[in-house]
């Protein structure tokens, strides 16, 4: 008998729920109407006054932002380094330039172990990250004194600068992106045993960043401090000429880098001085292949032990000579014609796509197909010089 009455019980339960639901809706609706009558909602009252009151604040904020942007742009474009340290208490030397922490300060913990591994990778890249190295270079060849030296693109300065937008890949880069780029172009990773740079998340990338972070401790973020990058060298009236640079190289550079520019090794075949061109050097995508960049590096740092001993003209000419030789290809240019690659990647002064000493500079080893001589060379070089955008005194 209880089972026979169960459907009626369910129907009465459902009915009660409907009644309660409708009643609740009426109560809420009625309450809302009463509330609207007792407290009239007038959205316009007070809003316009609030907007008007906020306008001076918005104007002041906008002016402050514009002032900040103008000062930052001026710092970026200025060739003059700051006279004083921008942050009180920042550790500086007698020259006013930031001094990175000594290795003696590395903590005895997992972070410190990562810092030390990162330094070893930086100094002896082939030994400690050989699977990603496709030439004879190490990080410290372009970033001198283990990445510590000012005016040699020190890594403490790089650690302060990222994230930042880079025109090279037209996006915001984090430090990981920058390191991968260095392996790709300066270390020529596509010629390495792995065929490419360290993948994201690899311990090599983590350790290098630990080392950079350690060096930068105490320096201000997002400020142009003395010693960052390579100081720009003013253009000269004569421009640059690889022929004049050949003489400068013989007199100042060949003793370390060899007459053939292939560097020097010790008895254990360890590189002492790096190759400046050829398969053992940076490729056509590296920043150093651009003549202004190489000029800045050379002027501030070379010959080794005698920085700033060359004149501006000598620095421009010898940089042109170094970069007038063939080197490994830019991986971005794969599948492109020389003209396409030149237009896409070589709008800043360099010799890519030109014919120098009878050889077409395109990242392809010297063959009969890309070798010209005599009048043909001079004619082709003159035509390509205008097309690529470089200049040659």
C-alpha cells in the first residue's frame, strides 16, 4: 500500500517546490520594486562629477608618463654614458662603473652550484655545452673577462635589460630567448652535434641565467648605466675599406688571430685566440658580422690588452676586413635567394651578398660557382654594394 501512494507523494513534493519558487520570485521582484521607489536609482548623479574630478589626475599621470618616456628614449639614444652612478649605493669602481660580485661571494647552496656551472659553460663552452656548439667560439670571446668587463657587452648589463623588444625577431625577448639566439648565431649551433641550440628548459640555459643574475646583483634595472654593450664609434669621413683594414690587421691582429684569421690553439688543441672568419667563427646571422658592431667591439677592446689604442678609422677598416670573409650561413636564410636574404636580414652595413677577393659571400663554401675574378668581380661588387646597403670607402 505505501508503494501505491508514492506517485502522489512525488507530485505533491514537486508542486510544493513550484509554489515556493514562484513565491520567492514574487518576493524578490516586489522587493526590488519597493527598493527602486524608496531609493531612486539615478546613474547620472555623481558620475559626471567623479569624471571631472579625475581629469586633473589623468592629465598629471599622462604628463608624467610622457616625461618618463622622453627621458628613457634620450638615455637610449645618447652616446654619452651617465657621469654618476644612477643609484645611490650601487657598487662602482674608481671609474664610476658597476662592479659585479666576485666569485668568492657565490653561496654554498644549489643556486651557487648553478652559478658556478653557468660560469664554466660561459668560459669553456665547447667543454661544458659541446653538444650545442658548432664552431670554435666560447661565450667569453665576445663578452670578455668571463662576461664581467664593461664596454665588452658584460652579462651583468644583459641581465638588467631583459625582457625587451628586439627587432631581430620582432617580439619581446626574455633572457632565455637571447641565450638561444647567441647559440644559434654566434656559436653556430646548427653545426653542432645536436643540430641546434639548447631547448627551452635545458639546464645549460638555467645555469647561464644563474651566472648572469649573480653578476648583476646590486645593479639597477632598466637603466642605462656605464659600461653596457659596446660603445658606438662615430662614422668617419672616409667610411670603411677592407683593403685598408688588411694592413691594420697584419700590424695589430695577426699576431694573436693568425695571418689567416683562424685563431691559435695551445699544445692540447684548446683555442687560445678565436677564429675571426671561416667555419670556426660566428655565422652571417650573428650581430658581430655587422661592421658597426664589430667596429665598436674592436675599438673598445682590441688589440687584446691595448683597448682604445686604434684610431676610429683603423677600427672601422679592420672590422670591414674581418667581415669581408666567408663564414657559416645564417639559418634564417635557408631556402632564400641571396637577394631575398640580403633584403630581409642585411639592411645594416655588412658585406653579405657581395663579391670580395673573387668570392661571393653567402655562407656557402668557396666553389667555382661562387668565385669570380678580375673585371667580373669588380663589376659585381659595385652592383651588389648598392643593392645590399653597405658602403665601402
